[in-house]
């Protein structure tokens, strides 16, 4: 589906190894669309449960109905953010995800806190507080995001990450398949390393690449003849196909 475009900022995040990668925070319009999709899904689920348990609710009492409403309203987003890589169904459809401000995956505590403060952002269902916070803050954060130190960002395959990796100069490096499954943050770090490689000396690139390359190479019996930086560039060339 076509997504509404809006002028978003970018945030630069640096790993402890000194490698930088870019986050693309999602603005108020796309987040509002995501929230409406999630709200529709929540209401549909609640109505389905109500119809299915109508007789049971009538017998047991309204406390069961209130319990269902409470669970869906308070834990829908937490459940999906924790167990589905920061993506509720609405965010999944629109190519968004919740991450920590350093780009790492959101943890249960942060997810619970950001959603706990949703009632403040949506006071009396007017959403004015959330709109003001998102529009006025760098990274488009609402109160819950500030408290939990989280961001809502575009995923790599959403079509909004405008800074794509130019792979033309990487063609001289052998394609290397990662010896283990890499997280989204690890992939972004490797691609950003490849972007910055032409700006560094070979010695500096090998120094930055050393620790992480050795971790990966410990489980890879092949590709022993290339330098640490060339090894990561080979993986970056492999990964660049996912983000082209």
C-alpha cells in the first residue's frame, strides 16, 4: 500500500566499536496511520471475543468483560513489541518498528513504560499532547518514548531509508555469506561500515573491524586469507542486496 510521505529527520548512532549507522524516525502522519490500524485490529478482536464469550460473560459477570478490555488495551502493543521485534501489526504493515535510542531492540521494561504513558499522550482521546511532542521533538518522540528512551523508526525494507548503499565499488570484494544469523542492528552496522570505508585508511578500517570480524570468523572456516575489513566488506556486499 502507498504510504504518506513526510519530512523526517535522521539520527546518527555510534556503536562502542566506533561504527556509525543511521536511524530514520517516523513522523506523526505515518505513526497516526499505524495507530489507527492497530486500533481497528484491537476493536475487531474485542468484538470477536465478546461475541464468542457472550453467554459466558452473561453468566460470570461484567468483570470478565472488563478484564478482557484491560488486557487488550494495555498489553496489545507490549506483546507485539517484545515478541515481534518492536512491531505491532500496524507498524508491520507500514514498515515501522520500535527500537531503543541506540538502535538496539526494545526490551520488555522499555516497551511497558512507553505504553504505560500512552494514557498521558492520548489524554481524553484528544491526542493533542502526543501530536505536540512528536511534532516538536527531534526523533519524533511522544512522552512515552522520552520516558522509555525509545524511537519509532522505519525498517530497512520500508522504502523510506533514502541513504542506500552504493555497491558499485564493492564489486571487487568477494561475496561472503555471514556464518551466523545477524540482527537488524548488526546488518545496519556492517552496511554503515561499508559506507564509511572509503573515508578511512586501511589500517584504521582494520582496527575498527578487528573485534567483530574475529567473532564472525571464529565460526567460519573459509575466507581466512582476507583482512578483517575485507571480510566485513564481503559480508556487506552480500547484505547490500537486501537493501537495494
